């Protein structure tokens, strides 16, 4: 197993501690909070939309994670005086797109709900 592959596995293991349940727990702490406190903590939203007495603030995060491939091992078989070497295992490198879009619903200046979507909406519990 190559050194780069072990580093990637370690990074994935550390990120495994973060869960969607942890993210939902974090979002629930904002219900009832003032809109301005959310903006102070999270920064200006990427998008906002108003409908009647409701406002929707959307925050978006996107990143790419590069997972390096691993080299194959080789197996050599001798048939008569000829050696045949075949690669065994190994993996190709990958680039994985990670994103999370979170929308807070605001009524009368207070957070009343939230929704999220994406494959990177996780937090430590």
C-alpha cells in the first residue's frame, strides 16, 4: 500500500467523525436566533429571497477533494523459460466534488427553520 493512499485513508477517517446529524444539531441552535446574529456568524448569504413576510437566506459551500490512486502490486508467473508479469490491484486517482447548500427561513427578524442539501453538509456532534 502506498504512502499517499494511507494519507487519503487517514483524511477520510477524520472526516468520518462529522455527520449530517451533527450538522442538523448545529442548525437547530439557530432556530429562534436573530437574523443579524446569523449574518455576523456565517457572513452575508450567497442568495436571499423574500416572499410575503418571510425571507430565505441561502449559504453555499463547494470544494473539490483529490483522492490519490494507489499503485498496483505485480505478480510474476513463469511458464517454461518465459516470465509473465501482471499488475494486481491498485486504483486510479479521483477528484470528488463536495457541496452543501443551506437555507434559513426568517420571519420577523428571527430564524424559524432551515433546509439543506448536498453531500458535504456535516459537522461534528
